[in-house]
C-alpha cells in the first residue's frame, strides 16, 4: 500500500507519535526507505510529536453528564470525579485561569466558563453540556500557558526519530517563538522543524514563529476547536500567505477528504476545500485518517492528486499566484530567484534548474510559483528528501559542479534524464559562485538542452 500511495502521488509520509510504539515506527520507517531505494526517488518522512496534551482526570463511573447552567468544579484532588467535580492535573491552567476564562472539553463539544478561580479550584458554569468521559481533552483558547511545547515523551520521540533519520519534526501546539527555538536546538540541523499552527496564541506571533521554522502546518483540528468555525478559513489564508512570503513551505491539514475514510468519493464541499487550499498557494495538502485508518487510502491520494492537478492547470490559479507573488527582499539570492522565474516565463523555458547546498535556492524559486517545474540539484541526500515538501520542486542527488560550464552541462543532462526537458528546449539555471558555498546564489544562465 505504501508503494501504491507513493506512485499515485504521495511525496511525504507522516508518522503520528501520538500512537504506536518506537518499534512500530521503526518498521514503517524501514518500509518507506526500502520503497525509496526501489523507486530511486527521495521520499520525505515527517515525525509528528504529540506535544502537551491537556486532559481531565477520571470519573467514578467512567463517564458523567453535564447540563447547561450547572456548576462544575476542577481541582487537584486525584480521587475519581463525579457530576460536580473532577481533577484537572495541570496546575498551569489552574494558576492562569481567571473569571471569564473559557474551557473547552472533548474537542470543543462541551464549553464551560470560569466563574471563580481560587485556591487551586476553578468553579465553572456549564454553557454547553453533554457527556464527559475519563481523560478527555481540555482546550484553553483564552490563555498562553507557561508549559513547554515539548514534553518528556516528545523529547524521547524526537531523539528516536532523529536517530532513525527522519526529515521533518512536526512540533505540536506551538504558542511562542521560544517553542520553535527549543526544538531547533534539539534537532541540531538533523531535520527541518515544521511548526504546527493550532493555537490562537500562535497567530499573535505568527511572523516570528515562521521566521524560526523550516516549514509550517495549518493544523485545522485543534485550531478549529479553539477558534470559531468562521475564523478558521481566514486563519488558514493568513498562515499560508505569511509562510509563502517568508519562503517557508506550508502544509494545509486535517479533514480535507474526511468522508473518504468510509466512502470511495469525497463530498463536493471537501473537493472545494482542497481546491481552496491550492488557490491559497499552499505547498502541500495532507491526508490523515483517510490514509491512516480509512477504507480507501489509494482512492483518497488519487483524488487529492487529481484535484491539485486540475486546479493548477486552470488559468485562474495562475492569475491568483501571479497576483499574490511576494515582493523581493534585499538579498541577492532572492533577486536571482525572482529573475529566474521572470526570465523563464519570458523566453518560454521548459524548466528552472537550481544548484543548492541547503535547499534555500530551490525554496526561493518555489516561492515565486513559476510556470515551470524546478529541478533542484543537491549534493546532500537529506536535503533532497526535505525538498519533497516544497511546491513544484523535483530534487535530485548529484555531485556539485566546480565551474559554471560544468554546472550548465550537468543541469541540461539531468533535466533531460529526469524528463523535465528535451533536446532543443531551453533551461534557466540559478547557481552560486563559488560552488558548494551555502547562501551564495548570485548567477543566472540560460542554455539549450543538447
């Protein structure tokens, strides 16, 4: 099935560390790497760590029912709860909450408002009631909690995943730039950090979080719990726009083709949702339950691929991308990347080749959303895999060039071998002199494939 999904169109496989053992994940990583070897194409692996899960304690009967208008108390008493109280084993919430604070339980199905906070107790009014079971989740959209984004479990999972050679670490429940900085220090350049934007507090420091991240994810699951539903599409557009402006790959995730967990075709609304994310300018769209536990994983990937392909073939999509193209900054490399797209469009080039050590040149070209595919020529295999997340990039592992003449010849040969250009077609090449020095993109060449 992994092979089918890859050949249908999947570029990155996500490992959800909220579930499964390290042995389970190791087996899946080995299977993907074996597939990569057989297919002779790089495949990205995203290790998504759980993050700090906030949960209520346990109830004497395993479950209670809360009614709208009643009073319910959260405290630190570990004894089983009842219909009037339960333990909240998170002193950070108990100390930070104040009168008027909103608490959401069980993915937002229940809503409570704090009436009084005192002595480690939160006395609340139930605004929206319903059944509440053991260890159900708690969301606190009104508060920035003084808790790290990485728990002890996350640190253990990160260490394991990095030792296994994953390409991306998905950082859950990011609230502040400091959360990203902590994960970056642990990763130590061994993987890209993908910051999952799923807390309203992250939107308050969005640009600073993106600046420290290698990529971002619009994680609409928890974001949709903590934000009103009408705010989620606007937040998605804002995050995608900010990530593209910063030249960071961005993923839109959660419930994209949800009905395909149990049905062979999506709803029309779901197809429109995927198309909307593509029109927003996202680099990638992600399937979750559809491929993890769904009955139609291959059909879901094929449908996603069909929607993306159809939208990007539409003239309206091209107009939107051109109109939303970010302005260039003062960096020479950014100007070269923008010029590569402009020249390729003006002369009708078949592809744009980018020699890149760190992947940044390819990302800068991708940021422009050119009409041509981007051939990234990379010396380090981990960087080739990481570029699997970037829009329009076809990355290959090859030796670095030493002169511009050698670079032009190598780019033309690889473009022909990879099926991106044929003899007689034109290629635009972005490179840096001296070669092999990260961040030195300063040259453009145009060549005809021989």
